[in-house]
C-alpha cells in the first residue's frame, strides 16, 4: 500500500506531501508503519527520492499516553490504536493535527490544553469532595490530553476563548473533588465552554478512552442550576 504523509520541516516552513511504499502485515498499527519507514538509514520515497526520517511522537504505544495523536485518512486518531486492516483502500494519508501549531512533520504543540487549565486555575488544591461520584470521576480522570476531541470539535480553535471537551471534563473533575472551588470553576466553565458548545458530541466519537463527556456536561449544568 501507499502511505502519504504531510511533512513540514519547522513551524515557519511550507508543508509538503511525501509518498512511501509499505509492504508489511495488515495487523500492523499505523505507528508500526511509520516506524518501519524510519527503520533504515537510507529512507526513500515511492519515486526513489532520498529523504529524512519522519518526525512523530510516541511514548507507550499502548493507547495510554496520547502522544501519537494525528489525522489518519481524515480521522483524528492515535497511531498506535489504528490498524492497517481497518483502513479502506490501498492508500493511507497521515497528517498532523490541524488545530495545533506544527513543530515538525507530525509533531504538534498541544501545550494550550494545559495552559488553558492554568489560566482558569482548574486544579485540585485540597481534597474536599462535594459528594462522591467515583465511577464518573474515574472516567473523566482518564483523559490523555491527546487533543483528538479538540481536533474534531467544530467550535474549537487554538487561542480562542472556547476551550473544548478536555476542559469541560477537568472542570467537572476538580469541582467534584474540591467543593471550595466550585463557584469559581462554574464561572470558568460557563465562560470557556458552557456558552459556546454546540453539542455536536463529535468529541465522544473520537475519544480513545471513551470518556462520556456528555455526562460531565450534564453534571456541570446541574451544578449551575442550583
């Protein structure tokens, strides 16, 4: 099969496509495909042109870190959890996430996810639960900060005031564990999520750990109505 990858040398350079041949097993993940292309010291494109190793990020390769988030055949996904056998056609297209600044090739700067939490003061200062909701707290805490929910969100743009599903889940998680901060968190939630979410729920479709974001939204909205 052919593997088309959108590459970019550095943040200020123009992106360009390169195509590679892949002849490995269909059971391989897209992460393994990229690894196999990078394996040799003499990397060549499908037309025989010498090129450099493809820049991408990974850590666990088990769907637990979120580092390998990218757009595969037009769908935001983790490369380690997307398998060749599940892809249609004989051409795979791989692009960096579009909602975040490109650093190099498939590596993007997703620091805005954490920066938005810092700006809004969303973190647990002390354990002061507002009634226990262990099951959903556990689910919300599984967020990888991979950015897939933001990539697919029609309302999210980096640098704007809408912070997206990852922010909403963290607002719920902190508010449910830190009663003294609930009022401040509800204000930040309304300002940066509640008033702008169009409820497309595309975030839930792509979440690699299956966080029920709609439940987090519902719980936060009920807090607002009290």
